[in-house]
C-alpha cells in the first residue's frame, strides 16, 4: 500500500497538483456553502463561463503564460460579478435574468475572440477542462495567496454573511451594509472561480462549488459544521481524484469531480436522516 501511495509523489508535478487540488477543494467548499444556502448555483456557473473573454485576451497578449491568464481572468471575473449586480439593481431585473444576459454576452465574446486565434486548441482546452498536473510553482503560489485571502475574508465576515444568508430582514434591522456584503460575496465567488480555473477548468467548475457543499448540507445542521465537512470532502476529492488520474489515465479535473459526485451519491442515498434509503426505511 505504501508504494502505491508514494509513487505518484515522486514526481514534483504531482505534488504541486495535489497541493493545488487541496487548496481549491477547501476554498470552493467554503464559498460553495454560501452558494448552496443562497441558491446561487446559476450565478457560479454563469461566472465560470463568463471569464472566457479574459482568458482569451490573456492568451492573445502573452500566449499560454499561466500568470497572465490568471490576472486577465481575475479582472474579467470581478468586473462580470459587479456588472451582474449593477444590471440587476439598475435595470430593476431579477438577478437570474441579469445573470443570463451577462453570461450569454460574455461567453459569446469569448468564443468570438477564440475564433480569431489559429493555435489555441491545446492551450485553451486546458482551461476548459482543467490541467492540474500542469500547475507551475508560480501558479501554485497565486492559488495559495488568493485562496488564503478568500478564506480569511470568509472568516472575518462570517457573522455578517451568516445573517444575510439566513435572515435578510434581521440584517436590515441590524443596519448591516447588506448591499456591500452582497457585492463582496460576488467578488469572493469570482476570485474562487479564477483560483480554481487550472485545477478543474471552466466546464467542471460548478461541480466543485456546489457538490461538496450540497453533500455537507445533507450531513450537518449548522453552518460551521457544513463548511468544515464540505472542505474535507473537497480536499479528499482532490487527492483521490489525482490518484485515480495517475493510475487509470483519465483527465485529472474530471477524476476529481467524479470522486466528489460519487461521495454525494453515497451520502444522498444512505445519510441519516436525509438519505433516500434511510427515509424509505424510516417510513417503512
């Protein structure tokens, strides 16, 4: 068993990949807990796809340099998140309508920019489907810094985010800056998506944001416990997924998401008291 576990770790790229996968799993799970509780899954999915123009511009400017793609993607994600909030409020539209408009427009712009390139296929496919085994020391450092920043902000504003997520009326009564906190949460989601981009890619991003948190929701009753369990599931999914990727030669991002989904299915079936099988037994 020990050689089985240690063999992949003899390669530096696997060690970097596992470190990135653990960081991404934890950060996505923490911010994903708020996404699940507030019903913002569509926003997360839309924002993941809406950063495509930034990635494309970064590629046009500097080729496949990961740092440039990261910064362009980050700027695009933050501007898109703020734009969705501004359109929703300024045009007096429901947020899901604003999300749909911005998502479609930004994704179309990204496709248009990509279509002007001649040699984008290999490099940008990695950002659509993830390339955690291609994480460089510089990319890992950026992931750690911004992932740590997201975690610190979540800890610092934990009580405020808790109140606006569960009781917006109480938040108004307490005179909390609900609008500013909402925009801050949108920015944190944007940063998390960009941090996770190289690990699972645009196409699989939503799974890491939603699935660990949804699994933890079925197992826990309080937000701190939900966030802790979700972070554990996200980290374990990253490590186990990379081992699967190494030994059975499948795409690393897909392997991570499949492990995460498998854990969710087991919990959804058997977890007391919300699991489907458990409820059937109780009803019987």
